[in-house]
C-alpha cells in the first residue's frame, strides 16, 4: 500500500521542507460531482501566493460551464474539458493532476490517455478505480445498492417507476453490498437525501442529482466553516450520475508508471474511510496520507491540504 502518513497540525512545518522550485510545478485541480473549479479557491490562493502554477477546471455541466448536467449521459462527454486541456499541453510539459471525490475518475481517465504528461496523480477522498466501472462489482464495491449511483447503473432500462427501482435496490442491499461499504442511509432514503432530475423520462432512473440543501452541511461539510458551506449551497449543481457510472477506461500504455498518491479523509461522510480503504487495497498507490477532515478538506483543512499537496509534489518529482 506504500508508506502511510498521518498529517497533524503541529507537523505543518515539516511539510514545507525540501520543496521544489514552485514555478516548475503545475497543479491541475479537478472537482467532484456537483462542484466546480470554485471549490478550490483557498488552495488556489495558497498555491499562487507561493509561486505555483494552478489550473482549476469546470467539467461539463459543472461550475460556470453552460451545459445542462441532466442531459449528460456519457462520461467522455462530461470529462471533455479535462481531456481537451491535456491535449493542449505541449508534449514536453507535465502536470500534477489532483482529483477530489468523483473527480478521481477524471484523473484516472486523463492518466490513461496522457501518461507522459502526468507527473503525479493525487486522489483526495476520491474514486480511484483502475479501469472505471468495468464490471457491476466495481459499482457494488464503491457505491451501496441504495445509492443514486448504483441505481443509475443497475437499472438503466427499468420499466417501472423510480421509486419501485429504489425499493428493489433496498431489498437487495444486504446481498449486493460488498465488504460492509457504508452509505447515506443514516440520513434517510435516497429520495429524501437527493434532489433528482430525470432526463430520460419519469419512468427511468435519474440522470442527475444533488444532495438536498438542508443536508449538505451535515453530509459534506460538517467540519468546514459555515461561510464555505453557505457558499457551496449557492453554487452546487446537479451532478450527472448517468455519465459518471458510464466511466470505462482502457488502460493506456505507460499509465502504470505514473505515481499515485491517495489522501484519505478520516471523517468523510460521502466517500467514507471504509470505501477509501477498499479502493486503496484494490489498486495500491505509492503513498497514502490521512487528513483529519470531512469530505471537503479544501474548506475544512486548507493549510494542511496545501502542505500535503506540496509534499506529494516532491515525491512525484521528475528525474529529467
């Protein structure tokens, strides 16, 4: 699994040692579902003040991107902004890709397609699957059977109402749930936790969803400053769950040579620690760190996350 570090506040100074010349390092920060480039504003500020180059992208239908996320059904379509960005880089330029939550899928996709341009891939409480959702078991391993993500994949041609599909999934929960993977059932049924949109019609599973505003702070931002969770409530958009669950990756040549770092979020209520550990075990990265944070360390622990990203950058330093 690689060396594991537990990052504590009093160790912050240690993370500032042996740093590479900032101007040579380019971070590309990729948001998770429902988010946007805006969620990185604290990290971007810290990095730019320190001299690093930073790009914060909006994936399709996210942030200020004009596309309607409810109409997005293909992961390739959703991830197009990142792929176009990577294509535009000079052949001799390398970047550090950083993905949060579902943004991990975007990072893996880009790593397979552009391994020579990725100096390091960093996953922050993120979905880290080597070939995406290549099998039904991949979905079961990461998302519980009563989650919106599972429903979007497991019942793509459901002929009954969505609620009937949800009830079916709930009955299958204990059979299909792999290895004790947690879910959001403690906060209510899926229909009580999410606002949903049905781009394929009311008789089909939802094509996009977002956690209800009343639950966002409790689930996503419980350790974050109130002003940040308030900002997020104003900016979060429906996430294209059909597109995300269609993610399938063909392993690119040399992709395994790209070093990976996983940053665990110890008090995460979205991608819970058990889920993170299952993905780490299945596809071990070179290094694992742990932050005492909620699902959104860019809000709840920005200084620690910044220091950790800089530390990770030194581990992924090019030898050229």
